[in-house]
C-alpha cells in the first residue's frame, strides 16, 4: 500500500464517520428530545422547550459535527493527492458551501453567529 492509497483510505473513513455521526445523531436525538432533556435557553427563559425544538437543536449539532468531519476528509484527500488548480478550486467551493451550512446551523441552534459570545453579565442580570 503506497502513501496515496493510505490517504485515500483515511479520507474514506472520515467520510464514513461524518455520515455515521449524522445518521446516529438523528436517531439518538429522537428519544432524547421526547424524554424532555433540557438545554440552556438563552433569552427564552427557563421554561422547557418543545420536543420539536429540542430535536432540531440535537439534530443540528450532529449535522454540524458530521459536516466538520466531511470537510476534513475532503481536505485530506485533496492535499494528499497531487493538488491541481481544478481540485483545489473544487475543494474551495465544497468548503465554502459546507462552511455556510455550518454557520446557518449554528445561527439556527443558538440564535447567534459563531463568533458572537453570549454576554454573561446581561444573562446574570436578567436572571436576578
């Protein structure tokens, strides 16, 4: 087995792991949401969230993790094989699309952009 085959195999395993995390996350999220697991609500207050909202948040988190692994697999395969302008361009488009999806999911789950931090002072003041 040469280096390219090893890297290609590693990329395939990363692809499999990314898809598996999304599928397993979708299945495991159902009983967790139905059971009524509570999550930090931020501005919504301490009341419990609906099952639908909890399921969306859990599913979104598993999709985010799966997307990260899929991006890593694409990078591994593109960098390991002799990169051409075409393969790097295709990788750039794939990474841009997946990054946009990740940002959109993060905004949907938390209600803020990934680079925005939760203001702890205002959270503490509102709970007092």
